[in-house]
C-alpha cells in the first residue's frame, strides 16, 4: 500500500513540477537575456542577427506582460524564450559544450596515474587545446548573413566540438587506465 501512495505522490509532484509558471518562465527569460548580452559581447559579428531575433522575442514578451491569466502568460513567455533561442540556442550550446571539454580536461589533470599515461595524456591535452582554440577562432570569425546561415555554420562547429569532446573523454579513460 505504501508503494502505491509513493507512486501517486511522485506522479502528482511530477505533474505540478512540470507545469510552467510565470515566475519560472520569467527567470528563464532573464537568464536568456543574460546569455544574449554575453553572446553579443563575445561574438560581435553575430550581434545583428541575435539582436534582430531578440527584438522579435521582446515583442512576444511584451504581449505576455499584458495577459492576466497565469497559464496563458507563462505559455506566452515560453514562446518568447523559444523565439529568442532560435538563434541564441546554438551559441549557448557551443559555449556549454566547450565548457564541458574544459571540465573533462580538469578531471584529466587531477587524476593520479602512471608517468607514461600522464605523458600521453599531456600530449593529448595539448592537441585538444589546440583544436579547441581553432574551433573558438572559427566561431568568432563567423559572419553569417542570416539566421539560417548562423544555425547551419554553428551546427558544423557543434559537430566538431562533439568529436573533440569524445577525444577528451578517451583521454580521461587513458589516464584512468580503462
């Protein structure tokens, strides 16, 4: 009987937790705007495209502010976030994936291992950092004419980052001796 109540309680909590609230969506909107500011500062060549999309999203958000029904308002804010993320999403994804590589390299350097494995890992880290710098330079050099070009070019870079992330994961396995 206790299992059934636990399952029911978990289901109720899951349903309530997954509901979009105005406060939660507003927080996500604020975070997206911070990401936008960071992206336009770090990648000035993308500023025009990102700001154009942000203008559209801000118009949707302004409409949301006029809605009194909490559920409809949360949905409208979610639509504004989705609009903003059409272009900003790939930029944030690239930034996040590059940070993931940095994290893996940090774990590699902190892992105690044999001298031979450490030397091989050091060489691998150097190669990974070199490729990572090339990817970051290529991304900074992007000058897409429109949203479609940005997303296509960014997807190509994401593919390179995923490959590099796999390389970093293999280097971590190397130092662990797996």
